[in-house]
């Protein structure tokens, strides 16, 4: 299927969400009668930078003297106003599909209800997931999400050669095949801007659905994987991002229940909730926590996280649990709010 042709066929229905900070907008529509979600994201600026390569005598040039670096690319400039020492105005900048694209476009088609609910604007709540709530409410949902075809893209990467030309590196040891993993650019990254570097490491083993399944016996495996990622990723990008400038974390709840690690440039903070407390857990902290959790690991912990009202888990149990928890905690219900203007 041709991406461009699909985009041209998009029929707009409504705006799902828009965020002026991340410069993203998500639209719901249809393509050939099936639901489609298009997310548009303005790309970040590029700037000249000469980097000293610590491991060799060579210098790496990062967009050096490029006509597309932020200042060089200013084509037209229309002043809005000025006052004392302050000047502001709007400009059109030189763009290029390869070197300085305008926007990144993501399409999900055909989109499922789960996708639409995820991208739709929604109120969020902090909930506490006890081990008991996990077993009763969350586990059945996870099992369903593993078996309903939602992980096809992961299978495609691991076994069907999808995105193979983009793989940054693969680790595979004949002796212990289940320790293997693949690192590749995340769908969230434009692949150009190093400040926004975003990779994902996907493991071969499929017995770990999420953070919940991690036990002390997995600690060494996590340590090895973390160290390999921190060793190899910088060398793959010419040391433009050194080992200690990579933020490695996992999500709870994730969107996809096959263990994977997010690998992001520490400078990158424009990811909305994906990098916030209540969702992101640093891999180093996870490794450390396994020292103190007993043989069941994360299975015995109470996890607190942010959940949106559209999420299946909210509508199918967590909302009720939260009501009860607030009661048990003695937290008063908010007073009835009346709107004086009506
Ligand atoms: P998550 O924590 O399960 O979900 O991470 P969330 O961050 O989307 O809430 C899954 C990660 O895999 C996300 O960072 C996605 O952007 C990324 N991802 C998802 N899909 C479907 C693909 C894909 O097909 N290819 C690649 N390269 N990355 C993907």
C-alpha cells in the first residue's frame, strides 16, 4: 500500500487532540470507509554543531554549515512588533524533504477502537493498582491484548523483516536465543533530529508482557541489555549522543504488552505523558528495585499510574476501584459544583 495514496484518500471526521507544546495534532477520519488516525507533528530545528569524537581523532560534523540549520534557513521575515530591545516576527524557512522536512506524519489505518481511545482527548486520573487488582482486572485485559493481533508489528520486526533496513543493531546469541533483542528507530522519531533521538529495544522473549512480570531472576538480563544499549547506540550515531545522555525507560501501563525499552535523548522532553512520572520507569530504577521486592518481583507491588477515561481498564474496573480507594483513604468527595451562569 502506498502511504501517499492513503493520505490523499483521508476523509476528515474530527480532531482527536492537539497540543501546542509538542506541536502535534491528531485527526480522526476514514480511508476507504475504515477508521484512520493521522497525527501531524512539526519537526524541531537543526543547528550547527561540531562534535569532538572522544573515541577517535576525527571530528563529527552535525549539520555543520548546512543551509538548513536554523539561522541559515530563514528565507523571509515579517516583523510583528518591537519595543525597546525586543523584536519579534514570523518567518518562512527553507525546507527540504530529506534534510529539513516540515512535519512528520503518522497514519494508523485501519485504526481499532483501542487506537482511537488512546489518541482521543480525555480526562486522566491517578489510580493505584494493587497485586489483587492486577490479577482480577488487568491480567485478563493483558491476555486479550496479547492475543488480538495488536502485536503484529512486533512479530513483523522480530521475524518478518519489517523495518529491517532501519534496524540500528541486533543482539543475538546462539547459546541463549531468548536473550536477543533488536534496537530500531521508534515510530515517534523523525530519524533526522538527534535532539529528539528516540529508539526502541524490542526483546525476543515473549514471556514478559510488562513491568509486572519482572522478577529478580531477570535482573542480570536487564543489566546486560542496558549496558549493551548504552555501549552500542552512541557508536551508531557517531557519538553525537553519549551513553550517559540516553534516558532508558519502560512504560506502565504500556500500549503494547511485549517487553520493550524506550531509548531517548535526555534533551528530548517534548513527549507529553510518555516521559512523565505515573507512566515512565527508568530502567536503572527498575533494576535496583528488583533487589528489594522478593522472589515475585513487581507482581507483589502496588503500582500507581495515570489512566485516561477512555482506557478499557478505566471503564472496566479501575474507575470503581478508585472510588472505593478514595473512600478507604478517607478523602472527602468534592462538593456539588453548580454553574452560576446557567
Ligand atoms: P508503549 O510504551 O507500549 O506505548 O511503547 P506508547 O509509548 O505508544 O504509549 C511502544 C513504542 O513502540 C512506542 O514508543 C511506539 O511509538 C513504538 N511503536 C509502535 N508501533 C506500532 C511501532 C512500529 O510499527 N514501528 C516502530 N519502529 N515503533 C513502533
